[in-house]
């Protein structure tokens, strides 16, 4: 099969790609991305913008158009980085395919020249292609600047645990994005390498992929599968070796762990480089086969082959540099592995239910989950039409109560006359007063989420604080909300109340806030966020964590609390888990890409 031959060709030539991809990856990860994020965060703070969300974007556009314009420029800069990285790797792969040696500076200059081609129509296509790839590359790509943009687990859980049409729509959307991305895959390379007009390049890409769609897909999948197996098998045996040393020769386990982690990092780097360039290799290789790869321009300066003496000196410098760098990395890894404390986090029962026994946000479910002794029961309240508080998570009552109304359209009496049903169980919708009274009688502390599905209402916050402040302080309850204004208003009028600001994404780190904590969606959380929050004196609660592996990972990040739908599993993991994490376990968490050694 032809695609198998392409696989062999790819791996035979991989050594030639390392320099260019490694330089780019290092520049982006070590220098450019941290610098850009630092500047962007400080710019927002200097303009008193302490967070970005859907509830403040419109006000920023209206009240601070200059800041809104700067945010737009930042977004365009991110897309520009994507465009630069794409073109850099296309040109580098093109030069290697034609066996032409060029210097890094020449490569960068050739890449920057591509920005001269930018026109309104071409910019629109780049933006379209960026968003087309976002669902794919945000989940698994090595395109560094957008690797943090991914679909949080709570959204995926909602999609795959609800109606069939959600699942079907989601899968079809992914398939459509993948199909269009593959059909348009040659557009940018043809514009870059052959200076084609956009319309002509799009037409040519559809024409080429129509004949070779199946082979192209198999080649991509084959390369990625081989890379995955290489990485997984290598890591498996390294972790197994470290576990063996910890069991039989524990006195050298820290040293061996530091060395093995260094090898893991090297393998990870190889995997990053290969998985990045595989995409571009397949493109350029196939363009060459179908006669669409242009000849190498005579105007581009070719790098001279160094003399034998020069090559020896260069290799000696490289070996010495690699040795020094390895020694530094080993020492750093030793310090990283030493920080292996596994604190006991506080436990929170999400919506007052465990393992689907009971109806969320109801008193019978509260009584049931209290038997598992959570430190807190997390629950949701909303403001009714007559300015009272009732327990309800959803904005619309149709799913739980069969009524196509919202909470703010009904009075408290009308709300408490409803029955909520899920998991083949039913229970009355309780008022917050009734739920709070029962929790206090059980000596059960609450994490009260203030939900808001209407424009921010300061009176709601003031009413809540005035009515429940003393009760919350006396019984040790906490508050959290997805609304930044709500949390800031509470801290302004009642600074003694313990609050947490809920974040569904982690892209540029903790926002500036007077809150006591951040409630962070666990699948986008890493130890860097936790360390930054702790440095600012804020706690971190992870939600919603439902399996032992994720619980262990959150504990390794030193989170202060874990919100779960499964109190039994959380209790069991905390009861049985050691207070120290084994070096092999910490290396495993790092190697699977679920955290970074910071």
C-alpha cells in the first residue's frame, strides 16, 4: 500500500526536521507565549479589566472601546501566530523535501514574507480555517499558542449524557470539521509555495483531495498511530522500571526518578516534534508526487556545507551544551519530584447528589448525601419573580419540572408547588429557606451557588446578603458564582463572607479578584494555575471530579477542595490514598500531558 511507503519515508527523514521545529517550539513556549500572556494580562489590569467573560464583554465594547479593540488585536495576533507557525513549517518541510539547506534567519524571513499576501478575502479564509481546526487542534494539537483552548469536560459530559440529538449533532459537527479541514488542507500550502490566488488554491485543494481523500486520511492516521504507540510503549516501560526501583532499591529511587523523568521529557520532545511535522510532511510529500511542488527559487540563499573541522566543532559544542542542559534538567526534576505531598482536600457533593441517588437540589437528596459526610454540599439558588430564593440549577424548568418557564417568571409559591424529576425519582422543589434550615439541622455546611440567567441585578445580591449573612457566618457556609459582579459585590458589602469565583476555562491564569477562592473546571486545571492562585492567597476548588485517576491528579496539584457527583469514590480515594505521591505516579501524570513540571 502506498500510504505505508509514505510512513517509512516520513520516519526516514525525521532527523532533518528537528532543528527547525525545535527552534520554533522553544521560541513559542519559552519566550513568545509567556511574554504575550504577561503583557495582555497586565494591559487588562491597567484598564481595570480583571476578567473576561460573556457577562462583561458587551460592557467593555460600549464603555471601553479602546480596550475592546486591543482584545480584538490580541485575538488577531493569536491567529497570526497560527498563520506564522503553519507557514514556517510548510517552508521548512518544502526545503527538506527538495534537499535544500537554508539558515534559520532565512527561514524566518521567508515566513514573514507570507504576511504580504494578506488581503481581506485571504484573512477571512485564515480565520475560517482557524475556527474549522479549533475543535480538533484545541483538543490534541501541538499548535502551541492554542493548545489550552479545548472543550471542557463538563460540556462534553452534558453532551454525551443528554438527548441523543446532542450527541449526534456533536459527532456530526466534528466529522464535518474534519472533512472540510482535509478537503481544504492544500489551500494554504499552495498559496504559500506557488503564490496561487485564494480561489484557485481552494479549487485545486478540493480537486486533489477528491481523488486521494482515503489515502490521505490513512497516511495521517498511520503516522499518528505509530507515534502514539512509540510514545505509550516507551513511557510504559520507563514507568515500570521506576516502580521496580522504588520497590526494590528505594534508596536510589529519587535519583532514578530524576533521570527517568529526563528521558521521558526527551521522548515527549521527540513526540511533539514528530507529531507536529507529520502533518506538514504528508502535505509536501503529496504535493511533490502530484507535480504541484514548485522548483526551489534561485533567489533564496543556500547555506554552505560546513567543513569537516567546522562540523566537529559544532558537534562538540552541541554535545557539551546537551550535557550541561541535561544536568540542569535532572537537578530541576529532582526538586520537582521532591514536592510530592498529597494534601487532603475538602469534599463537596455536587448539587447535593451522589451517584444519581435523589433529585438534584432537593431536601431528600440532601438527607441521603449527608450520610457520606461531605465537608460541603454544593447547591444552586435563583431569584424568583417575587424576589425570593429557590433551589434550581437550570435556567429553564422544562427538563426537570416539565414546565417551559424560567425561575424569574414564577413566584416562590409557584416554584415550590412544582415537582422535580430525574433518574426515575421525584421530589418537591424546595425554597432556599427550607433547604438551609434542614442543612443547619443536620450540621451540614453548604457551598451556595448564586445562579443568574438574567441581566445582573445588584438588588438580588444585596437582598441575599441582608437576609442570610448572619446564618451563613454562624453555620460556616460558603458562596460561589459564575458571575464576577456577584462575587465582587458580596465582597464589597460583606467582606467576611467566604466566596469563590467559578471559572469554566483556564487560558491565561487566575483573574484579579477579591474572592477567597476559584472554582475551576478540572479538565482545564493544572498545577501552574493552583500555584498562581495560592501565591495570590486564593484557594482552588476543582469541579466536577468523578473518578479515582482524576481525584489523584487534583490532589497532586494541591487543590484545596474537590467537587464530585460521587462521594463514595471520593471518600474511598481520600481514605486509602497516601499522603505522599510516588515518584513513578508523578512522572506518569507529567508524561500523559495532564500537567507540566513548573
